[in-house]
């Protein structure tokens, strides 16, 4: 860490500076207000790479509020994007092109293409990724996995490959599909690690929507660090957990959130 940090006389393990390809932290934004966002980024932006405006929250905000929110993230070097479930909702109404157009107009430069609540045919999903990247100019994050039922390893790996081949920058591993009950699907993690570069994947941490959030999040984090190392890309990090997660990456705090 640089000499501008407090306690600069105490050596702490270094990490690549932003923009980086590995060790990414994705903040989940449930509608953080302007003042709280500014405060959070003043203290933590060095450790936040991406920010997901969760689910369909982008569509609930006043246009000026959303534009300001996105601009604040970019000012601090954080890349915001709308939740993939919002695009799934638009697809269900046949409005994916409208979604992509309005996402660009709002100021998004990155989007997520997921199908974990509304399954897409593989050809449609890959075409949507290609369209978003080539026709609308977005950086695309793919997502693989289901919130409804477990996906077998072979089709899971194939879906990740298809997302990357279609032009996705990185691919999220859906938290619900990463778990077997309360346990990490280590066989799935190993298969993904064997097939892809670690930097190509972003593993979602479980949140309150999966139940038993506190201990479950700790266990999944520790297992992912054990299996993949502390530079694994992680998503769904709450605003109050950003700095604590960074202490875990650098081994300067006790284990767990």
C-alpha cells in the first residue's frame, strides 16, 4: 500500500491497482442515496471495481438521480451496471432493444446478461451478448446459473464458454447455483477453475435472499479463498463489507464478514 495510507510503516501485502482483471470486488447497490454513495466512495473506492444497481432499481429512480449516481461511480473509477434481472424482465416483454437503448441514454457503459430467473435459449443469449457489445457498444458481463434449480456441471461450463465466445468480458457465477444447500459446490468450482482463467469469472457471494446470510457468506468466502486464492473476483458485496473484505484479501483482519 502507498505511503498515503495510514499506518504506512506497517507492511501490508500489495494488490494490483485499478483497473485490474483479478481480485475484483463488485458492490451491490440497493438504491444508495447520493450522499451515502459519495461517502462510501471517498473511503472505499480504491477497493471497489464494479457496482450493480440491483434488480430493477434503475427503473425506479428519477432520470437525473440515476445519471448523477452513475457519474459519481465513474468519477471514482467504479464501473456501474444495471442488474441482469431487469434485462430479463424486458426480454419477457419483448423490449430488450428498448432496454439497451435506454441503458445507454442513462449513462451505463456496461450491462449484465443473465437468465437465472427467465431461462433463455443458448442462441438467444449469445446473440443478446453480441448485440449489446457490437450494436450498442456495451462492455458485457455474462451470468451463468439458476436461482430455481441446480445446473449440472457440463452445461454450466458450456454456458460460460458460450458467454465468453459471444464477447462477454467476464462471467458471473450465480450464488444460488454455487451452493448445494448450505455447502459450496466444490466440484463445480474445480471444474470452472480447470476450464477457464480465474480472471474470467466472478463468483457471487450469497445474500439475504438465500437465507442464513451471515454465516453462509463467511463460509462461502473462506472456501473460495481456500480453493482459488484471495484474488478471486467476488460479487454481491454490501457497502458495509467492502473494507472488511479488503482486510481479508490482505490478511489483516480476522476471517469472515
